[in-house]
């Protein structure tokens, strides 16, 4: 019972981690582009 209720939470958690990692990787690229322009 605990595993069934916990599994969707972990799946959602991993999706959030993927989104955050994707966002931060693009933020780093944007910062490098801004640094190159400056």
C-alpha cells in the first residue's frame, strides 16, 4: 500500500528533477552566451 501511493510521487519527483536540470542547463547556456556578448 505504501509503495503504491509512494511510486507516483517518486515519478513526479523525477520529472521535476528532469525539468529543473533541463532548465538549469539552458540557463547555463544563456549565461555563457551573455558572457560572450559582454
